[in-house]
C-alpha cells in the first residue's frame, strides 16, 4: 500500500514539475500520422449583384451571397412597401448574378419571372430551372441537367452559341433552340 502511495505522489510531483517548467504561451508541435485527413480552408463565398426595383423600401443594387433567394434580395432592399403585390413574387426562387428583380404594385401586371417563358416563349439560359429548360424542343431531363451544371461550373452564358460547349448539344440542336432561348 505504501508503494502505491509513493508512486502516486511521485507521479503528482512529476506533473507539477512539468507544468512549472513548461513556458506559458509556447506552442508545441506534435507529429501527424500520414493517414490523417487535412480539411482545406473553405473558399470565400461568391457574391452576386441583383438590381431590385419596384415596391421595396430601398430599390437599388444589392450584393448577395451565392445561392441567395428572392426573399434575401427583398430583405436587403428593406422589405416590401404597403403597395407591393406580394403574390406576384416567388420568394423561394434563387436569384442569378446580374438579375433585375421587379416587385410589382397591387394591380400591376407582373412581368414573367426571369427564366420563365415570356409572351414570346423565350427562356433565359442564365436563370431557367431544369424544369423550365425541359419545356424546350429536344431538351429532356438529362440535357436540362447538363445545361444547369455547365452554368454552375462556368458562370452565366455570355451568348446562346455557348450552348455548343454543353455535352450533347451540337449545331442541329442549337439551331432548334435559337428562337426559344436568350441570355
């Protein structure tokens, strides 16, 4: 029993000595096993510029984080005014860089949302959803997904001709789409 007490006291004394001898504020480096996984630092958040007009408290140009929704743009612009026709706005829709978002007044005919077919039936390649793209001639679910994936990887289309860079779209398909899409 005495031996166990002596060993416990010796261990306690050693711990006290190590604590006293180790300088405060000094960092210690420990080797890392080669199988350890190192997580890279996150990329800075990409931003978009959205022009908010119409019945909001402070119409103007707003910088939002990538993935922002119409709700975020309206909030950045100070919220709806009492004259706003709230049912004319899909608050859950994601906004696109360079988009102009118009909040209509009560009684105002709301313009087609960006990406939705207008009276002429033209879709904006930079804002159309996969479901909207599927309404185009010769575009099914797989092709619509490739168009959206290309847009997410490369940024907005600068011209309709850039559709040729999407896997599976050739000259013939592009010619069939020209009257139905815009940027």
